[in-house]
């Protein structure tokens, strides 16, 4: 028994040490600021990784088109036996060694293909800016909503504690015969409702903490928000011509414009594929004597080392398939041009909606603030009346319940206003600079 007690005592001492160490580590952990959360999200985001891959792919397509002006050199051999006159192997005479090179020199279609690929690369960069803004917006909104629920949870826990105390007082009054059994049931109901609100708030905070963990790559248990790290949102009124200014800098509009230009180049290239083109071509080969060359050519005339240098000129004067392909490219270019107008209209309408939404939500926040202040004044008044004996504990319970509801409504109104203002910052291209303050 003594040995068992000794072992148990050592285990308890070890466990206590582990708990103290864990507490020290958690106490030394730094809170996650909003700026740091955005930085981690941009680094960890799968959307940004996909955007980078798309940009790399489009740039490789541009290099593929441009490098057709650089000679493509191929070295190898075409070794084989011959019966009768030496026939070609893959378009070349049988040889011990051969080198061929070819490149575009004058190709109007290729020139437009290169311009289209370059413009498409610029369009992809604008699209990636829009994706980057989306990642920042998602991270900021998740962070702010988590801050809201953490603040609301703390307030609801206080309300739950008051409800529990009130229930104890009411149950004592029921036992003394001062209040009815129905009053006791109402008190238990108020406590149950307070517990439900706390549970809902904690659940919402846990879900948001998990979402923030997925965005930033941080473990859920190590996420601790820092509300003071959130910069103040601009309070200045947006100008009336904000929509027109936003269209000039919005990444979605810029992407649509660049894509339309690229489609125009591509359509013109399809038409110019029917134009004449000129390529540089050269070939060198070392022929073998065992391919029966000497049977068909005099020995003195046979030359083992052979080379050809020149140009290849093409006149595609009859190609109905290419003409149809060019007409389809024209339709794609028209579609892309109309898409620019559609995107401009959507962005303009979205900015206008956000402007009006900010105004309405600001007014709604003012209303919620006044209702909360009024509910707080009502609680203070009930407490004064209780001291004078003109109000009972049920009046105080009702006043505090109303105060808790008004506090929740106020926090919801603040967050909705923040959401609208952040959406407006994203539309105007100022969101990332705001997070870096």
C-alpha cells in the first residue's frame, strides 16, 4: 500500500507539473491579430495556390507561342538497311547522324497569337488580384464574426449567472409561499433560455474558429483573437461617383477587358492563318554507304556530308475549315466584349447597393444603440424602484432579459455594418491596405 501511495503521489506530482507547463505555454502564446491572420491566409490559401498555378500555366502558353520564333533544333539518326533505292525514314534520307532546325520568320497569325497569349497573361494577373481580395475578405469577416461571438458569449454567460441567481431566489420564495409554483417554472425557463443562448453562442464561435483555422492553417486550440488589432473602418461618406471610379480599378472589370482584348487578337490570328507565311529551315545529315547510294549515284558524285539551308513559304489559299474556325473565334470575341459591359454593370450596381446598405445599416446601428441604452436605463430604474419597494424581482428579471436581447441586437447590427463596409472596401480596391494598418 505504501509503494502504491508513493507511486500515486509521484504520478500526481508529474501530472501537476505537466498542467503547470501547459498553462505557462498557453499564457505565453501571442494572440492572433487580424493582420497576421490575413498574412497566414494568403500564404496557406488553396485558392491562391490555384491562382498561382493558373498564372504560371498562362505564362507558359505565352512563352510557347513566342518561342516559335526561336529555331527548334533536333539531332538524331535514321539508321536502317536498304533494298533498292534508299527510301526516306520519317521524311528524311537514312543517315548515320542528322540535325534539323526550323523557326518562324514571317507569320502574321503567330504574331497575333503571341499578343493574345501576352494579354491573357495580364488578364490572369487581374483575376488573381480578385481572388486575393476574396481570400482577404473571407478571412476578415470570419475574424470579425468570431470576435463578435466571443464578446457576446462573455455577456451571455453573465446573463446566465444572473438567471441562475434569480432562479434560486424565486425557488426560495416559492418554498416560503411568497411566489406561486408558476413563478418558479418561469424562473427555470429563463435559466434554460439563458443556457440555450450561451450554448448557441459557443457553438457559433467554435465553428468560426474552425473556419479561421482552415483559412490560416493554425490549430484551432491556438487561435486567440485580438479585438484591438482591428483597424477602425473609414467613417467618411462615399462620393456619388464612387461607382464610376470603381469600374476603372476593379479587378473583375480589368480582367474582362484584358480577356476581351485577348479574344480579339485570337480571332484576328485565326483569320490571318489564311495569309502566306515564311519559315526558316535547315538540315544536315551524314549518309551511310551501306544504303545502296553508290548503286544509283556514281562513286565520285556521292557525298556523305549533306546540308540544306532555306526558307519554307506557304500559301493557304483554300481552307474552308479554317475559315469556319475564324468565324467561331469572331463570335467568342463579340461575347467577350459584351461580357465587359455586363461586368461593368454588375460592379456598378453592387457598389451602389453597398453604398445604400452602409447608410441603412448605420441608421439601424444607431437605433440598436439607443434601444440598448434605453434597456440599460430601464434596468437602473428597476433597481431604484426595488430599493424603494415599488418593484419586484420579476421586474428586474424581465428588464435584464430585455437588456441581453438588446445587447445581442446591437452586436449583430455592428457586424452587419462592418460586413457592408468591408465589401465596399473590396469593391474599391482598398481592403488590403486597410488590413495592413
